[in-house]
C-alpha cells in the first residue's frame, strides 16, 4: 500500500494551477446572489440608492463572492471534495457588466487536505483574494492506479 | 457645544471616541439566536441557481448545504431581528451618529467542522472581536469592526464565521461631526501631496507653518522643488533656510476645465467649482514654486503681483502654503 499522501499527491500537488473560471458579472447575478443569501442591503439591488451612497452602481455582496469561490473549488475537485475553510478578502467591487476571472493555485498539500490560494480579478482590480482548505477523501481507484508501474 | 478651540476639541473628542469604541471589544453581538428557517432544500436550490453551482452533493436525499452558504442561515432578511444584544447595534449606531454611515464587508473567514443538512435547526452566538483604530481607505475614513460567530446544531459546532466590516464616512461627503463647526472649510478634500524621502522635510516644515528652501552645503545654491542633489555643483549635502514669505507672481495659468472643486474651495466662499489661477511664485530668495493665488479673482492675477505666504489648514490632516495678494487679508476677513 502506498501512503495517503502519495495517493492524494496524484490529484493535488503544491504548485498545481487550477483552470481559470470566467464569471460574467450580470445585474441578474448580483441581485440573485444577494437575495439567495437573504441580503437585502439596497446597494446590492437598487442602483439609484447605491449611487446616493457614493457607489457608481449596485455591486456584488460578499456572500455571493464566498459562494462563487466555494463553487470554483468544488467544480474543480469534484463532488467528493469537502470544503473545510474559506477565508476571503474583498478589494475592487464587482459591478454589473464586468467579468471576474477566478484563478487558483494549490499552495500546500498535507495528506488528503490541500490549501488553495484563490484570486478573482475583474476589470478594475482584484475583487477577491483568499485561501480555501479542501479535503479529498481517499479514492480507492487512485490507490490502485498508484500501484501500477510508472 | 464647546467653547474650546475647535482643533483641540476635536483631538480630545477623537481620543474619547476611540476609547469608547474599544470598549465594545469582547462584548456579545448575538446570544443564542435561532436561524429564521431550518436548513432546507428550497433555499439551497435557490442559492445553487444563483451561484451556478451544479455540485450534486447539494441535492438529493443525502444533500448537504453548500458550506459557503453558512452565513445565509443567520441572515435576518427584510423583517429584521426580533431579539439580540444592544452592544452591536449600539456600536453601529455610535458610528452612524459620528458620520460613519456607510458600511462595506471586507473579510469573511469561515470554518466548517460539520456539514449542515436539510432539517438542521441552527442557533448562533456572536462576539465583537475587535474595533480597529481609525483608518483611511480608498472609500473613506472609518473603523473596521470584526465579529466572530459560532453556528451550532444542538450542541455541535457546525461552523465558525469571522466577519469584518468597514463602517466609513464616504470620501466625497464631509459629513463628520465637527465639520459642521467648520463650514467655511472646503468640503472636498484636496489631493494629497506625494511625500517621499527626498521631500519629507519640506512637508514636515509646512505642517509646522515653516516654508523651507533647500540649500546646497557645497556651493550654497538654493533649490526648489526638493531634490537629492544640487543642479549647480552636483553636491549631495544640503541644509535649509526658512523663506521670508515674500514673493511675486512670476507666471500663471488659469484652469477653466475640468472643474475641480478641491482647488477652488479656498478661493470661493460659495465653494463653486469655477476657474482658478495657478501661480508660479518667485520667492524673495530667488527660487520659484507653484501655488494658489488668494485674495484676487482668477482673472485679476498678473505677472509681477506681490504676494505673501499664507498657510491654510485644508482639512484635518493637510496644511498647504498659499500665496495671498498684498493688502487683501483684511478684505477677506471682513467678507467672511
């Protein structure tokens, strides 16, 4: 038997880059995300009130960003991946009409757990930077594969 | 209201305010609150639709809720909270009253020790972890407030949620208290000067209402703007001489467009964003520097006009040297 570290090492290695995910920032996404997260702050759905508060338009709420970061990770690692920790910091707001491109890089792998650094950049800067800790349950198929001669 | 000088009053009030804010650290923001809805499949589905998340783990008989949905289960929605601690509301109210009326979430750190599943009824407690010093950000000046929430299902910890918001006064609206007492001051902050290692002593002098001219210790040549070396001899050594404050307009331009309220505010009682004159002032000592010309309308500035140095506090942090046409000080004060 190979150790767990070697098994998961086949699927996640420090330095691995995740394929980028482009997310068009539509007005619909901003409003749907705000309501699905039960966030009724006017700056996330009412452009006029947002402008009165000094913002050029409505902007995405942090809960939606958090959800998109989580989705980015589980889209990549698959439905058996378990999110353990998501820590994000917001920078440039996501306004309607922009596109956010999420990119990620595996920073550290410890047995079945990886820490992934995630950046979501939009047209005006980095909307989000963060780290996600994700666990991949050991996959017996992988163990078999790892025992095959190279 | 206070009869003390405005500036020292503000400083004292500021310290007292900061201490008061710090007093909320460690206080409860929510005690044993119950989620408005049990974790449920329809809300999960709506979330997944909005996020475009098709992960099969979030549907079907063994579904879990998306872990990043954690905070959503604690949201009060449109109807607001029915009970909770006063401390958090009081803290936010205090900041509102002080003019820090806007709020933006900046950080969210969550851990998920146990998945949430449809049917789970959550309870949560929250504590005010920290209140920052006053910070100036791109959005405006304000305070970061960090709370930490524990979300439980029965006795089990299901999630922790650390959340940071910035309560701030938007940059373009000078609606801080204290500003009201200083209504003649410009409401639009001027751009900040770029202070670096080469010119830091110049700006430090300005802060103390002293206009310092750099002088080469090698050949004695005066220079402005401040530079690391002497243009005349290449020498790197320097000291300073204080300007007498006398000067004349060597040249000038009038800016008509774009309108720039920050630069006209000190010239126009009405704070109108009209044209303004930028004077190139030749100091009595011989060096020249740029600055606003005060005391005469922009179209009455002329080459050779005698001017005198005048320091003005543009806002709480910024002091700038201005140039006032001779003999206009009394007119200005009578008209104010």
